[in-house]
């Protein structure tokens, strides 16, 4: 870091405010590192529900995907401000960057798949319930962390990644074979996805600084330009979108279904533990210390309130982003005001529907190339967590059984057809049974000497 930013002692202080211009540049760098991951979830959920470009809702002047992207940016910014600046007991008051959580996709997609905008009310009910449960976890998170050692958290993260991998392949191939997508699996679809992957790899490993950190975003832009040259990009959503708009309270309505509530609350526990890992990474990388009890509780409260706030406007669950932890380690700048400045940029983007419409114009194949990379990294993150596990027969059994049951039920949901609907919905996600098995067996099976 240039000396003009401050002394090494100042840069390790979360309460230090660097000069505004370099601090703003560092804040934008944080946004570039997380931007693609943040908006991808909204595109995936909207596409699963049949609300993407070309849908009847869009033809009627109701671009729901654009709205979901808009609120994803807006509430990522608000959540980052909450974590960075704090409000009473809420927020870590550390450089924590928030975005929309990938972890909930295996829960959200089955709830909305092919069901249209009506299913979004059920999703909103789940988000609100999960956010409220997450807030409650803030009071006890320090006392239940023992139940989520690397064996459990690594198994769950790996299962999230494995569950998502088919989504990336389907998108890269053109959407869904089951939906009768014309040209599914053709060279045109795969070429768009491969351009994104190739450019992402080049910038990840040959780029330096922000070019490397924003590799996925640059790959998406390159893929979009290639798709534009092929005539696969429609600017209709951009033309229809306005320049300025506020989010709408309960945009999709709200409906509370027990399956959604249970699923979101279970994943809120996983998200809380992941966030504790992120805040530990921030304090270790930036200040060479572990987080305080107040910081752990504050970051958990912040996760919950951010999710509640997003859900109140039809948005999706919020969580801290691990890629920004790595950015702090690279820059050595621990200032929470840096991430707060980046959050203001996200809020501004979230208030401009045209920005969301530009993202919505990405062909599904282009997004597929990006999420293939991102979902693969989710799997790698789970494997890295499992690298800290001592591989005894007990631990191998827990991992093997969790993956066997979770992946097996996710790939063969017909095996559950004799069960009540609630059980079918929860167990067919794969993630819920895998997490339940890992947590329960880790607590129940004794360690042997």
C-alpha cells in the first residue's frame, strides 16, 4: 500500500479513515470483487421461477428479474453499511462486505421452480422467517459454535457446491433440456459459456490487483460482448427500465409455508457459522487477532437484520462474502470506512433500475459460464475446510453418509414419493438431510482414541 494511505499501524485499525479518494477506490475494488456473485443468485432464482427475459410477466411490463437484481444490489449495500458502521448491538463494525447468499439456492429453487410469481410470496415468507431466526442466533452463537467444527461446516459447504453444479451446466448449455429450450447443448450456447470461463481464468492468473480480483466480472462482460456479436442480447429490458426507483414493500406478497420456514431456518444456522468464519478471517488478516465476542454477536445480528430487511421488500437472504476477506489480506487495509464507501456505490446502483436491467440482459449461457467457476469455488472452499479434519474412521463415516444420502436424494427425488409433501420438499433438496446427518452424527458419535 502507498505510504500516503497511512502508517502500518493505522491501516490495521478498523476505526482509521484513510484519505477519501484512495479509500473510495479501495471501496470500489471491494464491490468489483463481489458484484458478479451478488447478482447471480437473483438471476438464478428468477430464471427458475420463469420470470426472466421473454416471460409473460416481462411482456406485461413487470420485469421481476430486473427488480430482484436491483434489490440485491441495494440491500447488499445497506447490509455492508450496517456491518461496517454498526447500529447499537447490530453490526461487527469491521470491514465486512455483504451480498446475496448462494447457500440458500438449493432451498429456494425447488420452492419456486416453474411456479411463476405466485411462488415468490412463499420465498418471501421463508426469507423473513430465516432472518428472524438468524437474529435470534446472535444471542447464542458463541455457545453453539462447538456444533459446527470444520468436519460439519466443510461437509455442508461442499454439499452446497455439489448441489449447485448441475445448475451451472444447464445454464451453460442453454437453459434446460426439460423445458425444451431450442438449441440446448449446441455450439452457440457452449461457446458463450466457454468465452466467460477462458477470460475469467486469464484475468485470475495473469492479471494483477483489481484485474485479478474482478476476473469473474470481466469474464461476464467479455461473454456479454461475444453474445452481443452473435445477436443473442436483447436491450428491451434496459429500454423499459426507469432511471430511478425505490424498492416496493412486500413486492411479491408474503405466504408462510412450513417447508420454507424450516429450510430457511436450517440454512440460517449454516450461514451464521460461515459468517463467524469470515469475521475471524477479517480480524486475523487485517489485525492479527481473533474477533471479540461483541464482534461475533454483532456480525450475526447484522446478518439477520439484513436478511429481514431484504425480505421485507421481496429480496433474498444476505450474508458476508468470503472473497472480500481475501481482499483485506491482499491490501492490508482494515478500515471499515473503506467498505462503507463501497457500500454507497452499491446503494446507488440499487436505486437505478437500468443497472439491474443491464445485468438481466445477460444471456443464460453467459451466466452459466460464470456460475460454473463460482460453484466450483464453493466446492473448493468446502474441501479446504475439510483439510483441517483428522480423517479417522468416525469422521470419514460422517462425511460419507452425509454426502451419500444428500446427493442420492437430490438426484433421485422419486424415492421420496410416498412421504408427506413437507418431508419430500425438505429431503429432496439434498442439503437439508446432509446437514442434519453431519450435525447429528458429529454430536452423537464418540471420538475414539
